[in-house]
């Protein structure tokens, strides 16, 4: 069974940092593009970042550029999202997602992805 499990969410103060993890099971994640998405209450799910399966090309939404870093450790079947200088507007449920493909490119567009995790809540508050 193909599965993604996110962890690392919680409460953080504005300006703080947090690292999310996404662990894959049931498949070899090095053959998959992995993306991070988020959904705030009342809003649509939006792409945050992605990392390609070949050469680890990374792509970021404008709101994440310069503050978030995506990385992957294929030996651990894990993709990370390091988030710095967090803002109130970053609060959301964060999801990781994947699709199979040997590619040097990715884009964080939700309709490209067909395997989804259950999400992890990130709250930004004093």
C-alpha cells in the first residue's frame, strides 16, 4: 500500500522555525516527485514546494521562496520542509503528496499528484 505520513507540525511563534517530515512507505520514493501543499480554513489547498526525483530540482511558491527549504533523503524515504521566519498566514494543515516519474523538473500543482498524506497542522501564534 502506497502511503505518505507527515509529522513535525505543532505550535510555533511568529518568526520561529519548524521542520516537517514526510515518510513514504510501500514504494521507493526516489522514483517519485514529492510536493508539499497546505490548506488553511476556508481556503483552497495550495502548493508550497516540490522536489524532483532526478537531480533534486526544487520549486517554490512565491510565499515560500527565501523562507522554506525542501530536501529529500532517499535512504530514509523522507522529504523535509524546513520553514523559517514563520508568519500568521503560514498557519494551515500541511500535506505532502507524490506522483511517480523520473524527471528533473517539478511544479507544486495539486492536480499533478495522486498520492496524498493525511496532513499535519501548523499553528503560528504567540
